[in-house]
């Protein structure tokens, strides 16, 4: 099984050349910044509702997103190589992001009307956490948000244009 990471070059984010990734590997510093880190939208809530006794390697400061299916090119492709890959429910992430959009809308509440509180969403976000293997075996939700919590070695990465 392969995982995928889009390569997006634009003027908004720092562009990391594929040559650097193919030489150094893929990690939170060399990953495409287009992918948001949902757990970092409200870092205080992320930490407050973090389940007790989670391994220290579950750290969103070093995590980066990948996809289970290729979305578009160019992209990086690499095999599943680690058990430090977790899957969360992206629908919950979208609802959390609505609170960010609401701030830009002047806090009028039109965007978040009917949504659970940020606190409840963050609790649900953590509750949605699955290992990649468990997610693939059970598919408890349809919209996965996949994070890797360690560097992908350069020798495993293919760059596909």
C-alpha cells in the first residue's frame, strides 16, 4: 500500500523543491504547507482534551498530512513504512475549521450555527483517532485525515509529475 503527499507550488507558502525531499526525506519541515493541521487550529484545546497516556510521539508539531489515494500530480508516493501513522475524522476537522472561518466573518455565527462547541468537537476529534491498520480494517468514517508522526526516509519516496 502507498501513501501520497501533494506537491503544490504557489506564492502563499514556502516552496520546498522535490530535490530536497528526495535527498533529505519528507517531514513536517519539507512537507507541503497546503495541508492544514487540524489539531493545531486550537492548540490549547488539542492539549486540554488530549487523552491521557498517549505516547509522546503523537505530537502534532512534527506531524504532517498524507493521503490514502492520489489526488493530483505532482505528488510524492511512498509505501507504508511505520506504525506512527494515525487517522482522524476529517469531517470533524471541517467543523473545527468553521470556527476559524467564523472569526474571519466577524464572529456572526452564521458559519457555525448548529455545530457542536469547539470543545466537544476536539473531544470527538481525539475520539476518532485510529491507527492506519484499524482504520483500513474497519473504516469507522468516510473522510479520513491521515497524519505521519515521523520522517519518511528519502530512499522510500518517488516523485511523480
